[in-house]
């Protein structure tokens, strides 16, 4: 006959390994999110040509004449917004599809 406790232990180890593998694969195939939004000044006026980039990367875009932008990034990314004459800000995406930013006049 076979040892029942040894068989159960192998079964439990196999299940644990399978669960760990499934969780790892889920992280590998995590989807990016398409984020869009509008960049304005403190008066609500659009800022055309503002730079929008993913912190820690060289991936970025700029706003159109209406202050609107689109960028593809990780759901936990941090977006950096900057434009000449304004203080730059960092905004966490936090798995949102819309991230708006208000830039204040540079206090120089």
C-alpha cells in the first residue's frame, strides 16, 4: 500500500505550486490603461503643449490646443505634468482612465 500522508503532502504542494504559478502569470500579463485628461491653469484655461510623461521613463506626450492628452501606462504609474511658466506636478494614476491636472503659475 501507499502512505496516505505522503500522498496528501504531495497533493498540497502541487496545489500550492499551481496557485503561485497562476498568480505570477497574472502579474506578467497585467494590462496597461489608456489614460486621458485635460491640463488647465488655475483659472480653468487649457494649457496647450504641456508635457505629460510617465515618471521614471522616457514615455510621454503633449497636450493639444484644448489641453487634452492621451497616454498608455501602467495602472499604478505616476504622471508628471509640466509646462513653461508653470510649476510641475505629479499625479498618481491609481487605475483611473481620466486624470486631469491643474498647473499653477511658477512663483519665480
